[in-house]
C-alpha cells in the first residue's frame, strides 16, 4: 500500500544565528510534497537559493521554488540542503516511505514479438526515440504543481505505477532464450477509444505526434519546474506543439495505438532537473501520488492564469 505523507518543514535554526543581528530577515524555507518513493518534494525559499537533494542540485529562480522528484528506489533517509544567497545553510534528513510494488515472473514471452524487429520497425522506433529525446530537452515556465493535478481521463485505473515484471521465453525463429525486465512507469486508465483526455494541470505542449512506434499517438505536456506529463496510445490529438493549455482543457482522445493490448490511456509524469544538462538522470514519478498534492495558492501562483491562453483548436 502506498503511504502518503504530506509534510511541512519549518526552520528550527533561527536561534543559531541570533548572535548575528545582520541575519534576521531570511524567510523560512518551506517544503511540502509526498515523501514516498516515486513522490515529489516541493520547496520554497529565498530566490537564488541553492538546493541539494542527494546528488541533484538546483538554484531557485525568482519565485524561489524548486521541485525534486523521488525515484522509485529513492534511498531513505535522503538529505535536503538549502544555501541561501546570504550564506545560510540548512540541512534536513527526509525519511522516504518505501514502495511495495509487486514483482512477477512471466514465462510465456514470445521473443519474436518483442521490440522492433524488421528494418522498417527499427527505423520507426529509432525515429520515435529521437523525437522523444528532442522534446525532453525543452523546458518551459509553468505552474508546476501549484494547481494540483486532476485525473486526465475518466475510467477505472487498470495498471498502477511501479510493478516490475520479468518475462522469459524462447524465440521460435532462432531457438535462443530471451528475457525482458519491464517496470510500469505510468498510470493506466481503462477507457474506450474516443474518451476525452484532459490536461491534468496547465502547461505547454512540447510533443504532439500521432504515430510513435511503441507509444502510438503521443502528447508531452510540460508543466514547468521540469515536470512533463506523457500521454500514450491516443486515437486523436486535438493540440499542437507550442500550445499553452489550461488545467482541464481537452488534449485529444483515448486510443489503442502503438504497442498495446487494448484501448487505454497510459499517463506518465517525468521529473527532470532543469539545472542539469544531462537528461539521463531524469526519471518517472508516480502520477497517483501527484493526485494527492493539494493545490498551492500562495504568493506568485495567483498570476499564473494570466500567462496561459486558450489555443485548443
Ligand atoms: Zn501503461
């Protein structure tokens, strides 16, 4: 069972600096989020503060906010450190709740149907990979998690984030055994083809492609702060790259495109560190945990609605 902890951290060190009267006006850093493997930590502090969580480092922009994803296998405790522009350092140890995702071994893999095999399929898969990588290099300013997240489609959840499956089989063509380990990194919603898909939070469209090899009709929606929603297997795309969408706006429709076993929406959320150039350290977090995040409506977040415009065709 996923344990959800909504927490707040407040400064406990003010007294340590009381002897230095020039250091009294630093606002307390305030973090909130879901302290669970696959969760997210959202921190506010003075603009320009440098934050470190584990090996990840970020410098807060003018709004003072940074987001840190927690990997599916994040260590606990994890250190969170803030260095303000005035030189104050604060460090916290965060206890991260452990996931208990199921693990299964499935021994009926048809090795000849896994992955792209023909030259045409490989070419299609290769092109699709390049398109996705190029999109993941794009960062927009957006609300991040300020609005909270809503479910992007109506329907029963059919496969949660997290389970790992090991498939074992033999190729009928070559006789060679094969093995494939797969972790489900999205949240599947079972819904018929044509069910509307809505933006779970506001953002900017950075990929809209009707025909990626594995993913089929796909949209990437950049929420800002490094967070990207990924929607796969869509039958219809109602938006285009560059469009700015509001929370709840229709993006397209559920489908059965790409490598699927039936109509559904695969919704995934990737956390990227905007301050790191190397994209290989980015990872998917658990969308279901984001749904538990309360909307944060303090300070500059109130201006966000004036920055997005309706561009849904
Ligand atoms: Zn899925």
